C-alpha cells in the first residue's frame, strides 16, 4: 500500500540557554511519508526477512535484536520508496531505495529529524568542500577523499542510469552525506545499521570513529582526561540502554561525548544538534566566539562575534548562499550556559565556571601568541606575492597549516575537555613548529631582510614573544651553559665562573 504524504511539521530547537526553548514551524521537505504504529509491520516486508535470513544472516540477526524488530518495524517499513524517487529500484517485486535517509527515518522519528536538520553535522560535507579540499587532493587524490575524508564528512551520493549507486560515492555513512532524496546526513553514522542501537550512539567509540587524529584529536584527548578515566573505570554503570538517559538520574559515573554535546541533564533536554552548546570555533586559525543564527525555515548558521549581529526578521545569507529571514539568535553566553548546565550535575557552579575560564584563557593565549601573528605574516606574504596562490606547494604553508589545524586544534580541544597532558602537548607542538620551523621558513621565503622585518613587526614587538629580544639570557635547562643573565655585570659573571671552577 502506498504511504500517505504530509507537507510540513514543526521544528523544535533548544537555543543554548539553561532553560529556554523556541518552537519554530517549518517545511523541511516537499513531501514526507508518515508511518504511525498502525502501519508498522508491512506484509510485503515479512518476505524480506525470510530471504535475508539466508542471504544476509548477520544483517538479519542485527535487526532481530533491535528496537525496530520489537516494535514490529521491518525492512520494507524503512526501505520503501515511490516509483518516481530518484534512487528507487525494483527488488523482488517491491519498490525500494537502498539508502535509508534521515528523511525516511523522520517518518517515525520526527523530533530527532527536526533537530538534526541544520545542525553542524549536516554541514560536514560543505566544510570539506568549501574550506579544505586541497589537502586531500594535493597530498593524495580523489581516491583518498572517497576512502578517507568522505567516510566521515560524507559524500554526495550519485545514482547511475540503471538506478544503482555510484561506487565512488557509495557505500558512505558520513555525517554530512547528501542523499539522493535531497536530505542531508546519515543516522547510521552514529546508530549503526541495522540494529540502530541508542546505546551504541552514546558510547564514546561512536564519536571517536571520526573525531580522532590530527583533524579532530578528541579520542586521544578524552582518553587522557579525568572524564575518560572515570568512564573506563565505571562504564558498566553507565546504563546506556536507558530510554531517557538523563545525567544525574540514569547515570552519574562519567560523562561521554553525548553527555556534554547532546545529552539531557537536569532541565536541559537532549538534542540531536551536536553543536548547539559550543560557544567557540576551535578549528580556525584564530578562534572566535560564535552566535548561532536560526532561520525561519529551521536552518542555522554560525556568525563570529566580530561580524555584525543580525536582528530578528532581518534577511541575511545562509550557508548555501541563499537568503533567509532570522528567527532567533543565541549568543555565546547563552550557549555557554547550556554547556555549563551539564557540568552542574556533578560539579559546583564555581568549579564549572573556573574550569571554563581556564579553557578560555588557553584559547586566548593561542590566538594572541601564535594564531594572529602567524596569520598576519602569511597574509602579507600572499599580498606581496612572495607565495603562490596554490596551497601546500611551499614548506611554510604546510607548517602554517599544521601550526593551527593540527597542533593548535589539539591544544584548544584539550583545554575544552580538561586533558592537561594533551593541552601541554598541543601547545608544545605549536611552539616547536612556530619557533623551530615557521619563522625560519618565513625568512627563507621572503629573504632574510624582509623576513626579519615581518617577524619583528608581528612577533618580536609582541609582549608574548619578548623573550626573543634577550638572546643573552641564560638557559641552563637546554644544556647551553649558564652564560650571563640580563643585568648581570661582567665581574659577577666572571666571579660565578671562578666559583664553579673551584
């Protein structure tokens, strides 16, 4: 029986304060299948189970242990399609789509779909396409992008003429995947098919599948944090299968990634917009605090606090370049309050606020000491045509990239997640790259005279780098000998040397 269609639904959005919610009405898709419980358990779908029990026993076993099976939701309930759908194929007498998209999941999971659409996860593909495509293409090839970057960021899944999916873009469960039906995202990125376990999605492993390595080193950071240590010691007490999974009520042993970025805590509701509570942009040359702009159609974008603050009802550019009318704006303060409310389930207000201040201090230190000077130098090298416009073809560009994108990201993320060892490692690597490679490569690229002038202007004249202006200052830690400290007289230095000889 062909499913009924529905044209609109409301979008629920928590906009980053301790108790506040806003409810927006929006049309997300031109048409949406509605499946109420009376429609579950398609008769045609029962035949799928009989066949796949033989041809795909593991797949069927996963489904049989799922909440879907317990609720009598079968294969065809999820995979059914219309004949005019771009990815529709005929399979054993039924019209199906291989990909179960967020639009399909939204037939039943409306609230989760509303929250997921417009979240930072759905922007993952556009981020890699618009901001950093050269890295994979120049250091690897499109093959590396297909097998590496796109597996996390997502791909634009293409349908071939015979209805099958292009192997260059499928299989892919990247979080920002663009599906043939026009929807964005992949629920199975976190809730692995075909069991779609909520417990699995709450595990740190579900997040660190992508959030690890130089681009997003959160696996290493969480593992070396007190939170990660507590999780490993008490993960049997986490009650991962709980229906609500509210921190302080269903569990208190440790927070996971989901706890802080998505989970319910106290009066803070859970939300599938994973970036709602983030007040800083930590993956940029210079971090800035971010407003969250919510448009009337339910889409969102972040604006830095250095940008003009849009007002309610004002039309501004959305991420896709089209214009949208502003419905609401969440300030960095309100977003921080939302994140802090989770901390308060286990910590005092003073403890949580002081920890946040320490995090802010690290971000501001990176900005002022390394991010801004390096950015200013690179901008002058490009404007003077010392460097070619082509990215990653000169050593200083690679060092600059690693400075903020790799080491800088590690330091800032680690400070956010309270991992002291990784905070120091990140900042130590930043300093090593900045002083040991970057400044020398600036001189190599621009010539010593011009390079020295740039370094004096943007580095030596800054209070953060004042120590560079005192090359005669003793540094016995590095094994260079004691030498003569600033302000020390010749006779004092000689006397100390004589004493050492005696």
